[in-house]
C-alpha cells in the first residue's frame, strides 16, 4: 500500500478511536472517577497511551481520526458530545492537541523503552495538551466571541489550574501502564509481527 | 446511557435536507461559516437569521432535538452576551445602576456576536442532525479525494473512521460487561481514596485493551483474506449522487452571499 499503512494499522487506529470514546465517557460506565463532583475524562490518558502503544505516526493519525469522527457526529467526545458544532467550542483545542501529544510521546518512547522515559514522555504529552489547549481556548474567546480587554491571558490559565493535579497523576499512571502493557502484553502480540501488506 | 449512544446526533426524518448529498451539505456548511462574518448590521444579521430558521424548518427535525443539542452551548452564548455588556466601554451610556454601567456599543456588540455564534451552532447542528456519521465520512472521502495526489491517505482515513464508528457501540458494551465481571470478582469501583480508585482502572482497562486489540487483529486478517488492498480501484456499496436539489441549495446560498455583500456597511 502506497501510504505505508498496513491493514492492521487501519483496524488498530479505528479500534483505538472507539477506545477513546469509552475513555472520554468513562464516568458513565463506572462511577468511580467522580472526584469532588467533577467527572473525570480519560482522554489525555488515552491520547498518551495511543502515542506510547501505536507509535508516534499511527498514534497521531489515530487522534486525527478521533477528531474527524467527533466532527462527523459520532458521540466520541466527553459527555457523548460530537457533531460539527464542536469545532466552535473553545475547548476544541484540547482535542486537536491530542494529535501532537500522541506524536511527541510516541517519538520519545521510540528512542528508549525504560520506565523513567515512559513517565517523562507521558508528562511532556500532558504539557503539550495543556499549553496548546489553553492557548486555543484563549484565542477562541478572543476570535469567536471577540472577548473584550477584560478577559486576560491569566484568566484562561487560572481556569486550567483546577484540573492540573489530577492530570499529572493520571499522566504518570499512563506512563506506567503503557510500560506494563508494552512489556507484558504487546511485546509477544501478533500485530507486532504481522507482515507488511502487499 | 445506551439510547444516547445508539442515536448519536442523527434524527431520522423525511426531508429535503436528509435526502441531500452529504458532499453538498458539507460544502454548504463550510461556506455558511465563512459568510456569517460578512454580516455587520441589523439587516444582514436579520437575513442570516431568517435563512437559518428556514433551514431548520426544511430539516423537519423536531425543535426538541435541536434544543437538547443547544443546551450546553446556550450558556456560552449568554456568557458572551454578558461579557460584552459589562466589559465594553464605548459609545453612549444607556443604563447605570450602582456599579453596573451599560454602554450602547456593549449592547450592540454583545447581541451581534452572541447571535453570530448562535447561528453558527444552529447551522452546524443541522448538518449532524440530518446526516449520519457514515454519510459524512463518505462525503469527506469524496471531497478530499484530490488530496490523494499529494500522498495524503484520504481513503485510509475514511476507512479508519468507518471502523471506529462500527466499533464504538461494541466497545462500550464490552466496557460495561468487563466492569460487571470485575465487580462480581470483588473489585470496588465506587469508593475508597483517590489512589485506590485510580488503581481500580487497571482491572478494567487491561482486559478492554487486550480484547480490542484482538478484535483489530481479527478484523485485519479477515479483510486481507477477502483481498483488501487499499483504496485503489475499490468499488463502493454506498453510492453518492449529486442531484438538482443540491445545486439549488448551493445556488440559494450563493444568492444570500451576494445580498449580504451588497447590504453590509
């Protein structure tokens, strides 16, 4: 295939997008992650895992497909959101940032596969998610809503400081879990050995 | 929970908009998002509003569904209105009460910008209310086909989208099943300190990952054994057809654009 994607890559990416949909709405399945009344999404967690498990290139493609599937109206975003209107939401930047987060996380892990590298890569992925998403949110308020001077850059970041601690914990956890999955489950899995399609 | 997943955003009905080619609907929405910014006075905003409500009437989607889709963003629209009301300090003072002062320009800006946003949300919602995700995927694949020339994997992207659409309900059911199975084995998902709760994800996610990767593997094997080898020369089960109504709708939007350009100040 000229794109260099094997059939297994296509099915894996498709499946991972469905996994993201589950991760974004995990609280509807299990009530365990409502902390202080705020339901937690595992989107960043899964984006980091996509980069770590599928690799930088396929991970990034998967996250792009996730964004497209959501825009096409599949209920894959948090709160079973979706639809073309999500493009206008100020938080759409976070969904776009998953593409870069997965890519960078994957690239870092491809160099060296040790536990500290996994954790650092996961944290860097999360930082990308925050920096890109928050800047997008700020720009969206400025452009879409033409927010007046009173809405400052600091206000946008203050807003994002609240969920930061739980995302740090989840990212470290994502790094550890990716390492475990890689070495216990996928190292001996079939799809790593499958031949390139004609 | 399950009903939300099955329906997604699409509302089946017999209407012109439902029967339109997904390609023309995508082009229409894209152009609408651009021309919304042309409006800058009462008349042009009024025209856009009339057009949007005409589209809603044509779609025959019950208002109830449109309202449900709007609910989360309505707050944002109101927030925008108030942000402008209180923070823009230009023009004549219209109203003063204690520390609150409302200026003419603030009221104007607030109403126009929140109306613009409201119309954008309405039109984009109509697209996903009248078009199934799979139709949108087919439409996108066809519209983006020229990108194949610069080696952008359009067909592969569309296929990945279709696969994920097919497996979203399956994996959601699977998550439910795994959770019940692990609860039966004594995993406590709903109480305990945060650290324990995060740890409880492991017995949920590991089986989910393993089973979904197994599914991906089986699907790939099944596809290859049936002779799948990429997009080239592949025939389609769902055919798209561009009809008279698609051309008519686009012509109507073009006319609207022209009028907007003439009437804007």
